[in-house]
């Protein structure tokens, strides 16, 4: 009887450790996705003001972010917290828009 109690206690400790590790991982991924999203949005705002040299930086960051939102295992966190993909920009179209303004 005592051996079963010890096994249950060990099993409970293992579950607790894994749940703490999972929570830390989810928090880390969520913060990382949030920072990426903010950086991409800042670049998008700068591009709208006519800073065309930043389009390639935006696209590179957006591709990195999108792959994290789409691919295992960070896609679970992205879906749970509502992170969505960014559209890539076409340089010619953005330059035309900034020249018209």
C-alpha cells in the first residue's frame, strides 16, 4: 500500500514539473510573438510614411513571424492568444502609394 502512495506522489510531482515548464514555455512564446508583432507594426507605419528601404526588413520580419504563427509548436500559442499572420508588401505598390501622398 505504501509503495502505491509513493508512486502516486512521484507521478504528481512529475506532472507538476511538466505543467510549470509548459507554462514557462507558453509565456516565453507569447512574449516573443508579441514583440515581433509590435516590431512589424512599427515598420509598417514607417513604410506608410514613405520609407521604402524598410520594405525588405518588414517582409523578412513578417515571414519570420508568420512561420512561427503557422508552425509547430508555437502555432498552439499563436492560436490560443489570437496572433494572426501579416501580409507581405510589394515594393512597387508601396512606393506608388507613398509618391501619391
